[in-house]
C-alpha cells in the first residue's frame, strides 16, 4: 500500500518512491507534485500504476508522472517512461487508446473587441463544419487507397492535396507525420474502416475546438517569438486518432498478450502487456502506432481546414488563421537523451504528457529554437488554457511536461453531481458560449471534474519542466459529445 510515508522529498515539487519500495522495481518512481494537489494522488490507482511501470524491462533513470496524473490503462495518465532500444519493451498502455491525442493552436490578427459580436456566429459555423461526438463522422467515407496515403503521410499528404499550407507542417511536431516509420500494412482492415469517415472530426469526452483570447502574457520575449499578444483571438483544437487509434491499441494489446510468454516477460498488471522493441511484434506496433499518429495529425489538419472555412465564411475573404504549433500527448517516440552521462537513443512513452524540447533543440522549428518548443496545455471546459515553452531543466523528465488539468472525478460521478444545463448556465454567466449537442457530455466535462489547471501549471513552471508564456481564456467552446 502506497502512502505519504512511501514518498521521499527530492525538492518542493519532486517526490520519489525509492527502488527499494518493491522488489521488482528496476528504477525509482518520481512524481512532480505539490500544494493542494498532493492529496489527489492517493484517491485512485495512479501511484500504484506508476510503480508498476518501473518494472518494465529496459526502463532507464526513473518512471515519471506529471502533476495532472490520474488513473489510466496500464500507465497512469501523465506517465512517462524511457526504455533502452536493445533491451527495452514497447507497451500500448504507455501510449493509450487515443494515439496522438494532441493539441493545435491557430492564431488570428484580431483582438477580442474586433470579433465580440461575431463569436456566436463563428462558434455555430465551426460546429456546423466539424462533426463531433462518439462515433460521429463525415458524410463521405474515404476509400481505402486514400486512407493508406493518410496513414503513411499524415498531415503532409493532406497539405499536398490542398488542405492547408506548408507553414502548417513547419509548425507541427515531426513536420506533420512519421513518414519513414509508418507502414499502413501493419494496420488492420477493421481499424482502417473505423477511420474512413473520421478525418476532420472531434472525438467525444474532453475533445473540443475552442475560441480563446490571450488573457495574460508572462514572458514578452517568448510570446513575441510565438506571435502572441494581449487580447489576441486564437483557436485551440484538441482531438486525436478517433476509432482508428482505439482499434490499433485494441489489436496490439491482444497480440502482445499472446506473445509475452514467448519472450519470458512478466508484468505486475496485465494492462501493461508489452513486447521487446526489437521483435517482430514490437516493430509492427511501432509501425501501426506511427500510422495512428499520422492519422491524428491529419485529423487536426483537416479540422484546421474546416475551421478556416468557417472563419472566412463569417468574417470574409482574406481573414487568416495561422498555425502556432501542433503537439502530441499520447505517443511513443525514438529520441536521443543523456542516460548515466551518455547520449543514446531511447524509446520515450508519453501517456498524457507533452514533449517539451528546450531552446536550441534541432527537432523544433528553427524560428522557435531561440526560446524553446511551444507547449499547448488545455484546461477543463470553461477554464484557462496555457502556452508554455520548453526548458533545459526539463532534461530530467526526458523533456516532458503535463498535458492538461487531469481528472479527479469519473464521468459517471460528474453526471451524478451536476446537470449539463447547470454547467451551461455557469459558463454563460462567465461569458463563455457553449456549443454541444449532448447535455450529458457537458456534465461529464464540468470544471469540477478536473484539477485546478493553474495549480498544475504552477508546479511544472516552478519545477523547471516548462515555463509559462501565456494564459488563454475561453470565449466559445465547441464540444465533442
């Protein structure tokens, strides 16, 4: 049983469960936590899940959890683990069912006072242009040949077809796609069919498209490099790989469950099923996961296209929305990090955690290298979101940071405690427009169901994982039901 006494204080914001806590731990477990959020980590299984991931073969340095951590499948949401390439394993639970669930931020040249009278029209037109909700898709299904090109090329392929600009790809993690790693033949026909009508759609749950304003700037230099200014209207998109990603995870969890004995791997939780990175199954999963990630980047790219259509329809031709950045927070990636003083390739699982590369890193756009990678952190519905920047100090977490506020209440409990109509009323009192076809969907995502985003951001900022650049206030929310 894990209690407060199990934790050793490393600093005001970092706590450790030592390797001696349990016999199968290969490395210590660390959490970034503090203040009033500390009590929340003992209310679910997330700490136990964090300890479990430290038993994975090949894991290096620490198992890590961000301050928005909560219970997930296998890994805690907010969990980070890096493994050796030769001895390490890949675990679908370390990526999640929604492969490359992530964020995109679009920026306008307008201040909020320019658009105040048009916000409702803009939100309604975006809702009309972008289908949302569980299983909801577009009226036209893509043929499988087009699907394979999307899975192989990601957002790159869609831009080539005219659904965006080269600038969108420059301002996107991995340039908009894992083109070399993705192999559509590794993706099942069932997964492909589930994704045929969902390119350009929001998912259910906490996925959204939100019109926001830049409420506060914390770092003038970084904000200027990112193209942000006080009062500016921006659009944030949060969605992932939809049913296709879910099916890829389901398929490979089944595959790996069947082969773990062959590789003589045992894990403390069956949800941590895994296999060696350097195995046929491991390579196939990485290829399929890369396709799922490409699909998610393509999805956000197509949503961007439709949001721009809505924007120009309401505001007129010549109105622009430019990409600031697009970043994943459910993914496994081969990256170079220093381990025991030696730089080496490792596979970093980030499950509900965002990549946060520092200034000068060659894997971020050249124009952002002086200040570090933009990091996009959504709040709960109706609360603030943030733009952060990566730091050198973040090397301790394999340059990872939080991905959002983090749930503290199940969706069922949220529906029991509050009605969707109550949530709408409270948000309207704050001046926030809500567009969602499902009252139960609104209740599930009520702000009370989440941690305080300001406290989460304070922890990652004070611990040095990332630095605050801007705080964004919601103006209008289009929700996935």
